């Protein structure tokens, strides 16, 4: 929580956090609209590029290079995004990746 100068500012901050969390929950409740979103949802679910890679391989999907999908392809998708991934979903995936990088496996 960030520092605050009075109770009113604290309330405003907390209400803002509630609104953000509500929006994130709404985003996570939506069905994937594209294959790339399906990959991002799987990453958020597993918190693992390796498990996500295995999921994509089990579907028989290859990377843009025409080779087997790799963990690096998952990382690249999270970092670079794609036109068919909602910005809100991508922001959640990046936050998950950031939390994992800072704290190791956060589960």
C-alpha cells in the first residue's frame, strides 16, 4: 500500500484498488476470444511458461517459425503481446510474470 496523508486519501486509494480488482476479475471470467488469449489464460492459470508450452504442444500447434512451441515463445507473447489479446488480459499476465520473477514461484 502506498503512503497516505489522511484517512480520506486512504479510502480513495482502497476504493481505487477495489475497482481495479473488480475489473481484473471481470477480465478473467471472460472466455478467450483467440488462440493467443487461450495461451495467456493458460499461463495465468499455471504461472509457468513450461506448462503453458506443454499445453500448446498438446494441441499440436507450432510456433511462427514452424517448429515446436517453446517456453520462449510464451515469454515473447507475454512481453510483446499480440493484436488479438485484450490489453487488460495482457496486463494481468505481465503482473503474474513480474510477481514470479521477483519472488520466485509465488504459489
